[in-house]
C-alpha cells in the first residue's frame, strides 16, 4: 500500500476499454473571453480551510464565506488558505478577490489539464505542479499555489494527501515552518509534492519489473496490453516530473522578490531531488520502451523453436519417405532378378521398418552431435 492507494501489482486491463487511451479531460469551450471561469465537470465539493500561523502558534478553521478572508490579511501573521475541491467556481473567485489574484490565474486553476509552470505577477507568484497518486493507474492532478505577501493559497481538486506532512508540521510546531514566513511554507509544500514522487516512481518500477517478466515469459493473455499500460503510466509520470524542474528553476532566479535568499537554499535541494527523479524516470523509460520489442523478440524466438522442431521432424521423414517410395514402385521381380528382389524376401517388410528406424536414429544422433537441440534456450 502507498498512502492509502493500492499498488499496481497484478493490475489487469479493464474489459471494454482500450488500454492505450486515457479518458480525455473536458476543456473550456472555444471562443470564451479570457478569464472566463467555468464549472469543472466532475469536481469535488469545495472546502476552504485557513491556517493563521506565527512563530508561536497556529490556528486552523474551515470557513463557509471566503469574503471573511479579507480581514485576516490585516494581521501580522502568515496565512495558508487551502482550497480542496473545485466544484464551486464562485467560492474560488471569492478567494481570488480576497487576495487580489488575476482572473486568468483563476481560469488556469479550473483547467484540469493545466501544465506545470511559474508565472510572476506584481503582487504574487503563481506556481502549478502536478501531483501523482497510485490507483488502478497512475493519476495526475494539478496543484495550484499562490505565494504573496504573508500568504500562501493552494487549490487542488484531490484530497490533498501530498500536503499532509506540512499540515502536521504547522499544527504541532515541528521544524521551522512557522517562523520562516510564507515563502518557506511555499517551499515546504512544493518539497512535499516532490517527495511524494519518489514512492510513486519506485512502486511503478516494481510494477514495471513484473510486467517485464510477464512479457518475456508470455504469461497471461494480454502482455502487449500490459506493456502499453506501463508506457502510458510512465508518460503521465514524465509529464509531471520533467516540467517541475523548470518550475523550480524559475523560482531560483534572483528576480523573484517573493522568495528570499534563505529559502532559495532549500529550493536548490528540492531541485536536486527533481534531477534525481528525472534520472529514475529515464531509466524506467528505457525499460518501458523495450517491452514491446522484447515481446516481439520472444514471440520470434518461440516461432523459431517451433520451426526448428518441425524442420527436424521433416528432415527425419525425408529419407524415410524415400525408402517408402522405393518400396512402393512395385517393379515385378518375375520379369527381372534386379526388380525389387526384397519383395520376395521372407523378412523384407521387417527389414524395411528396421532400416527406417536406423536412418531416423542416425539423423537424431547427428543432430545431437551438431548441438541443434536446445541451443536457443
């Protein structure tokens, strides 16, 4: 088990669904004005939790009216507003208005196919990452993060289990996240997402080894489908990990005023983790790319073994067919003593069978001496 999700071991293709296709995410209708906020199909109910924290304390409560966030910004403490579930676009717009977030940013929040990126605005930094989770397949979902003056706003449609370690550190005062400000909190959230990539990729690698064994040994009825599923999951992982490196690189630039020099030190460590993750993904990619080739090679090898066996059998029967053909010519021995004298022998028929058996055994002995049996194993 991984964070409450089942591993991928023993996964099979669902009936009636092509293993090479993933369900398409609904997109915004073309032609709408920029910044138009549309409800997200299939989104979870929206919950807004605000955490007000300083060096000595952290208070946490869920709010029903996002307009109440405005007065909280007037205090000296930092805020973390966590929005889980994106079914209510009006509530999300209200959160955006409370913190002065641009409508284009809110539009990106509601886009389920949003790619990882970093955008710099006058009053805040907008960061998008993609979280990874293990289920029947590798699932990816965008996490949107806004970093401003003494506030961090996160929005995602999933349950937010990737951020659970940071919540616990804030609640119990572990580490220095309370005392270091909003930019360090943003780093801690990003780092938590990146750290959760490791167990997902490691579990995928374990699953990939099982798929490789099944493909090479041709176990089961769908080795090609398993290989295609593995390559599709790897593509999902790659689309989350690779762009995240550019996100961190943008935050490490000196012109990002919202990120202090002290926090950049920690971001560089997170950047190193992403490089390590990319190397893991590339290693898995090479294995996944060779799965179909390995299966085709295995099928070709099996076919060659069958053809070799059939060739051996045919080669043995060629001289036997020749002997039977000679005995079947039926030349009359009464017309000439040279015409098939064996037909009048008392032991003629047993002699022909013994001759065929000797020839067949001689062929088998010759093939064995040449090493033609079992060479391809």
